[in-house]
């Protein structure tokens, strides 16, 4: 059992225990500060960049789901972006079909995607590693075929909710408090921040301790009396729900979704970037989402072919696997500790 897993098992107090807020700040100060800076700075950027960062925050939710499955229970999910499509589809269908408030659509999308994520995790009860990874990749590929050929709901009738003929397409309404692009970015960031906070609380609860046992080994988990099936289903549901939230938030940002944005290779890319970022940390979700969405846009704005990002990501992935298993987040934490020790020593 690694030091991280031991800490998870022995120091995982729930949100009702004294010192929880202090521990949350200690463990995630960098993430919280970064989210605060984003909310402060991004709304003053041009509209294009506001939308790029809004998309980044939506992807960050899905990245956190992928990280939970990888780091907490040792499963490789290659359907993170695909599950975003599920959440986006459900959110659009409920919005157009029932006309409910955005927050209700978001909740339904999270629950629906979580349920589908739990069903997708059925093979993970018996199989880990390559077999489960292939199952999730096939799911993502099949889903891409469906949404590309049928399309996302756009105000029509029937199960698929597609308009026909010359009927005008409808767009998903944003929340009443977040109609403008800058307001919607703040809204999205706050929702994702809340999702991160709830995730942290779950990781410090009995469910998180059970996942830490499973990650350490099935024999360890069984000896501790962990219900393996129930614990894994909770992880699959949470990962699916996080992706569903991201998909619905993205649908609200654009008003509509394009099936071409959810091909299986995008899910594979997101998993690779989660490894590069460091899947054990909440900060890694933000880093992975930044690399996935913002970094290619920056290259394009500088006149550099955005596809070069794939080469850079490949090199970064090799580096992470060989030299930096804790990813960029881990390296940043080590750098912060080094600077603190230097300044602390100088002060003394």
C-alpha cells in the first residue's frame, strides 16, 4: 500500500468531523486558489476565450471522473468524453421535452449519466485492466456512431427529439442567473467547484476508504470487510455523474451539441492527459482540462498547428509514465514544498 493510500485509509474523516474544512484547504489550497483566479480573470477576456474556458471547466468534471476510476479503484475508463455526450443528450432532451429549469436538467443529467456509468461498470466487477478499458472504448465508439448519425435533441418530438423538414432547431436555455457568456462561465465554475467539493467529501468518507482498500488490492479490501461490488458501483456512478454534469454544462454553454466532438479518440486523449496531470489530485482535473481544451486553442492563436499538441502530449505521457508517476500536479506540489522549505529555512 502506498503512502497516499495509507493516508486515505487512516486519515479520511468525513465532512462532519472537526477540522474537515481545514483539511480540505490544506489538501487543495492550490486548486481552490486557481478556481478563484479563474472566476476573477476569465470574465474579462474576449468572448472566444470565455467560451474556451467554460468548455475547459465542463471537461474538468469529466476528467475528475476518469481520475477517480483510475486512481481509486484501478480501472482504466476510456469513455470520459463519451459519458459527457450521455449527460449532454439527457440534459438537452429533458430541457426541450419538459422545459424544466436548468438546475433540474443538470441534476437529471447527472443521475442519468451516473446510472449508465454504473451499468457500463458491470464488466468491471470481474475484469480490470485491458478488458474493461476495451469495453469502455467500444462504448465510446458506438455512442459516437449513434450521436453522429442521429444527432442530439434540438426541440423535435419523439424519443430522439429531432426536428424535421424546415422546422427551426431549438437551443437549450441557460440558467436565468447566467444568460451572458461571462456569467455562464462563473456559473459553470461554481457548479464544478461544488462537484469537486462533494467529490472530496466522498473520498474522505467510508466510500473513499473502501476505494483506497480496493486500490491497494482485492485481498486487502476483502480482509477489511469491504463490499467490493457496492464500492465499485458507487465509483462508477460517481464518475458517470461527474461526466454527465460536464456534458450538460457544455450543452448549456453552446445551446446545442455536435456528435463529431465526441469521438472515441477524444476519450482516449482525455485519459492520457489525466495520467499526465496526475490522477490522485483534484488539481489534476483542472490541468488535464486545460491541456485538452485551452492549450490547443493557444497554439492556434499563436499561428501554430493545434495538432502539434498531440505530439507534445505523447512526449508528456511517456515522461509521466517513466519519470513522474504523480504527474504535473505532483511535480508542482514538490516544487511548492521545495520553495517553502527554502524560504522557511531562510526565515529561521
